[in-house]
């Protein structure tokens, strides 16, 4: 029996120590997932807490097939989606020159780092950010995204194209600042 198997079994038996160990093991990675969907760290923490409540609630349904981390990640992503739906997630067109266009401070970057890219992604309009994360980061198809978000696959594709265009524009702007 692996340590992970014993940890999962302990959580199924509602062992508080095992639940704490499970949280400690996966919370960091799952917080990173939440941060991609949330507007700020407080919202991400709320998503994470709600997700782990669901993990503990449904852990008995884990079939020990596939990666346990992937199972948790799916719960976290679905929880983030539901959290944003409560806020009335809107899919809209954004003019690249409008006030809604993400802005980043005028630091002179020699290269765009991962943190800078994550900041740009986090500042995308909600619909763009959601579809970008689900497709590019999580690997869901447009059909799966459409089902998850209750939209048409074409809307998912359109939001992704617009998100990429907006990110490209912002990266070009950063490169002009850095030169």
C-alpha cells in the first residue's frame, strides 16, 4: 500500500490527521489553480476552501484509477467555475484600447517572466480568462468547456482567440517598454 492510498483511506474514514496531511500535500498546487481563475488571493482562498470541503465530502467516490492529484484538480477547477458563475460570469467583447484592457506597471523587463505572464492572464476579462485557463492550461476541449460553462463551443473558441489577441497585444506593449 502506498502512502497516498493510506492517506486517501484515512480521509474516507474522516481521520482529521489524514485530512490535514492531504490538505498540506495538495493545497499549494491547487491554490495556484485557484489563482488563475480568481480576481485576487482572497477569492482564490475561498475557492480553495470550498474545493477541499468537496474533496473531503466526495473522496469516497475516488476509484483509485488515474492520478489522485488530477481528481482533486478537476474538483478545484469545477469549484472555481461554480464560484465565478455565482458572480454572473459574462462573456463579452473588449476593445483592446478600452479601460478594460489589462495594464501592467511600466517596469523595464528584459524578458517576460512566468509571474508577469500570470499577471497578464489574471487581468483578462473573466470570460477570456476562464476559457484561456480551461483550454490552454487545463487542456479541456472547446466542447468540454461549452458544457462546463453552459455556452456554445463557438463562444469558447471566440473567447480564446480574443484572449490570445489581448495577451499578444499586452506582451508587445511590454516589449516596447523594455526596449
